[in-house]
C-alpha cells in the first residue's frame, strides 16, 4: 500500500502513490480495456462538497492508463439521484475525463446483465453493468466520506454503483459488500481523500462538513484500502467498519495494517 500526502496537486498524489506500488504498468497491460469507477453519488454537487470523487484524481488515473497503452479507458458510475449526465457535469469529472483522453459512459438501463455470484453467501444473484464485466482492468476510485447507514463509505461500498438494484443490498449490506468485492475483484483501489466528508454523508451539502487532507491511498487490496481509510476519520479499530472485518475473515483482503508494508510519501 502507498499513501501520498501534501501539496495542492491531486494528480501528483495519484502518480506518486501508483509509482510506489511499482507503476501503472503493474496493473494496466498494454492494450487493456480499463473501467474506472468513481463515486458520483448524486448530481448537483461540485467536488468541493466532498460528495463525489475529486475530478483531478479520476483524470490522473485516465492519463496513467493511457500512458500504459490501454486501448480504451471508460469512466462509469450510476448515481443514486439525478442523471449520470448531470452528475458527470456538475461534479467536474466529465470535463477531466475528456481532457485526459478517456470516455464517459452514461448509464443505459439495458446494459445491466444478470449474474450469479458463485460461492457468495449473501448476495447470490444481481444485475451488474456489462461494461464492468467486460473490462480487463477495474480501477475503483471512491471518495472517503461519512455514511449514515454504514458509518463510512469507501472502496467496497463504492462498488454498489455497478449494480442495477442497490436497495436489495441494504439488508445485511456489510456481508453483501464482501460478496460483491469477491466477485468484482478490483485490480486497483485508489481512495480519494483530497477532501473528505466527515458528517451528513453520503450526500452532504455543507462545506462545514468537509476536511481538506490532500491524501491519496493506493493498493491492490480492497479490504486494506478501507481499513487504512478509517484512520482518516479517527477510527482506531478498522473492524468497526464491518465490511473490513468480514472481508478479512473471508480472505479477500487484509485488515492487519500493522503487518503490511505501507509506504508513506510526502508530496510538495
């Protein structure tokens, strides 16, 4: 895991964190089809409110994927309210994706595909967006923020935006997040903590609930990503976020941060 902090350039944070992991080529082979999944959440919020992923973090990952020789870089999310077109525009993500040479995917209802999650204990069947299923590389890019249901929403919960029927996941959500993560297996998780939402999440609406941390966390381990990100909120036990606890118990990632190699990088 790599954690980059400091400066005022989100792209520099992403680049330094990914470089510390061995470079983008470790995750994106030449010619790969890349799907990048930010958190768009709702339309009508600009990035300053820390409700949606920082657009320059997303843009940096598009650039890195292009530099690695990706054949296609698609950026997708399915907002809970409002249209995906509006959400891409108001968040600022659409503009940065275009500037970086990527493509924006607006939600098309007919592209959700029924899947059986073999081996799942709680979420056995669901509908997943087909561009996610067809990608060679899946990069999950959540923003770190408070959530009124689960306490926090980080990488594992960000994957709900790949589903058609999110309400079905809310019962026993922490177990179902583990099943979904085991199925999707993100290639890389990059947690945007440039600005975090510390209260009234997930939709926010007050700049008073935002803290500017200028931090990016990058790792191949989706459980470890969430475990470390709980520290940003002052949590001393990552297992307080139950998807971390259950994910580690089921072996899809690690929560024993004290035993992991974590490179802390100062930027700027």
